[in-house]
């Protein structure tokens, strides 16, 4: 038999749908501190790429400013569109993508959720599931 | 290069879109008045909030 077989990764759904497990780390700098994951800085995440997109996950964490919860940051390396997924659920808390502030400079892409409940807690080493759907 | 912002005409459009200093593209959920028009001042504040967050993301 000859021919070309094409197969999409996963179950054939959106490449932006998937999950990861974050092991919570802590980092502080200036008036900011955070709990969650950031590459080479704090915690860990598995898998290290976002769903089936190939974009490395740069950060996924709660950020505190001047001691108070300020925002949840999700950043991938690369230029990703503001589409392809609807919700991000972390540890039972669901955030809607359309409520996020989106920015991309071509080398990284961020979704910033202001006013989001903290989802990673404050215990280093805890784990949280993150699900994009 | 300054900040450029295009405001949504109505809630269905949802996002204010534009570019930040340095050229990064952004989309921010706009703030709307009771009549459905975009509250540009409040939306501008959200863009400034985004800039602050991006500056402190690491």
C-alpha cells in the first residue's frame, strides 16, 4: 500500500486543548512575588510544552504585588493567537480566555488574568492540574 | 513608538486592540458604559495595568 497518512496529535481536537501538572515554586523580586511555575526560576511543569501546540510554557503562576494577589500569568514562548481555547482550569478554578488581557511581541505570548482567584496556594511542592479547553 | 489603541464599537467586539511601546500587540477586554459604549478612560487604565504586569512578569 502506498500513500501518505496524516495524523493529528491527540484526539483530533483543538491543538490548544490539553493539560499539564504544575509543581508549585516560589520566587520574589522587588515588590513582586509569585507561586507557580516559571522556566528556570521557580517550580516545574509537565509537559513543558502547551498541549499539542509545540509552544514551550514559560510561566503559569499567581503574581502578588506589594503583598496582595494581583494577577495570574500564563505565558508561552513564541507567537500564539488569542484563540483556539476557551477556558483554563487550575485546581478547580476556571478562567475564561475572553476575560484575559492578551499580549504578544513575537517572541512570547501572555494571557494576564487580573483579579483572578489565587490557584496555586502558598505551599512550595504542591501540585496543581492545569487544563485548557 | 507610542501606544496605539483601537476601541470596540460595542460589547460584541469586546476587545480594545493595539500596540504597546516596542510594538507588542495586545487585546484587552474593554470597559463599557451602561449605554454599551466603550469607556475609553477605564479601558486605558486596563491597558496601563497590562503594561505594569508585563513589566513585572519575571
